[in-house]
């Protein structure tokens, strides 16, 4: 276990206006952020009244009893900001007769990094539909939370280091979506398949194509690429989506629905790598995975996977 003091925050993804139109509020002496959400008033939102829970949480998290436990993430252009509330939410004066009432929160900027400097799993957070379609929504993915702690230079929460929370899924959720597709592609490449690209695009649901040019089938712990044939693989992060009949195999991290027929799991992928350590091609893939993660993940976490 990590003996250092750790802190678990309430992480929230914040969008600052349409097309980042309010970002200028962070480049002033006393930075602020704001939301609109119609004609709702701060006094009512603080009491939990309002049509949207996001507006309620925005106002409540800035109160003195929640302020220290709240951290907010803003992404725009090439930059990532981490903010914390620095005061209670107030309304812009004068109150407009029509249109949305602007609710303003004073904030403290804890850090600002270029997207290229943060772990890829965090840089790709904007592709998350739940977060992208909202204004102020909780970040619950542990891979993102680990990356945010890394960005702040603080230890990850102790619960993330508990052995029961360190299965194969918890390792691979620390990869960005493109990294995960690349890893799956590299595994099939190491097995002897020809992989034309590490990202999809030629077929809507397929992310990886693996072609067996040899006269003998290639078998990877139950996954078969027939001789002189090409298979398609869809690669998903946390998802309960069903495999399309157009796709031969689907890789996913399961939320509630267990891994089914024609689906390959995080456990399968790590088993393939770990059981072939004497094969230089697979050891190169292990090296790539280890190097991708050890740049920012703590040794205490990686030791559960023999990667510290």
C-alpha cells in the first residue's frame, strides 16, 4: 500500500460556454467560470431545486462544505485546466429580463497543461458522449482519475491500489482509445498477422483488421485467424454494446454484461502476452505497454501486473 497521504476528489468535467467562448474568464486576475441553464436562480439551486442536476451540483459544490473536495476539468483547444472552487456561486448583475441567467463561480487554477503533456487517456476524454453532451458532469472512469492525479503530481487514491481493484480491466482502462486499438493490433501483429493500420475507418464498426497470409491458421487462446483470411475486430473501452454481425470479434471492458461469444476480454489480452514471454515479438508488445503506462502511473499500481 502507498503510505503517502492521498485524497479522493469529486472530479467534474466542465464546459465553458459554446465552443469554449468563455475561456477568457480564466485569463484574468480573478478567474471565474459560469453556467446558464435558463432562468433558474442560485438560491433555488442551492436548495436542490431546478430542472437540471448539473446546475444544482455546480452551485452546491462551490459551498464551503464541498469546495475543498471538488476539482473541475476544462478542456479546450490544446490545453487542459484543473480548477477548484474559490468562492460561492453568484448571479451576474443586472439580471437579464429575457434569456438565461448567468451563474458565476470564482475559481483557483491549480494547473494548466498542453494536451500533448497529459496521459492519452485524459486527452481523449472529450470523445466520451456522456461528458461531451453535458455541461457539468462527474468523471467516474478510474483511468481518467489516475491521470488527473498524475497531472497534479499527487498520489492516486488508496482504493485504486487495493489488490481487488487491480484486475486486467483496471490496467487497460488507463490506455487512451487509440492506444487500446494499437495494443490489440500489436498483439495480432506479434502472432504473425498482417495489420494494415492501427486504427479503423474502412468499415464503420471495425477498428483493427488482421490478415493471415500463411497457409496455416493462427490461434491465440481461442481466437482464430483462418489461413488466407482476414478478421475484423471492434475495440471498445467500458461498454455493454453487443457485437455486430458484421464484425468477427469484439474487444471490450464490460460494465454489467459479461463477456460473451465472439468477444475478447482484457484478461484474454494480458494472458496472451504473459504466456508468451519467451517470444521476442510478444515481449516487444509487453515492452510497449509497460513503457506507455510507466511514464505516469505509480509503481505501486503497476507492480500488481509485473510492470513496476
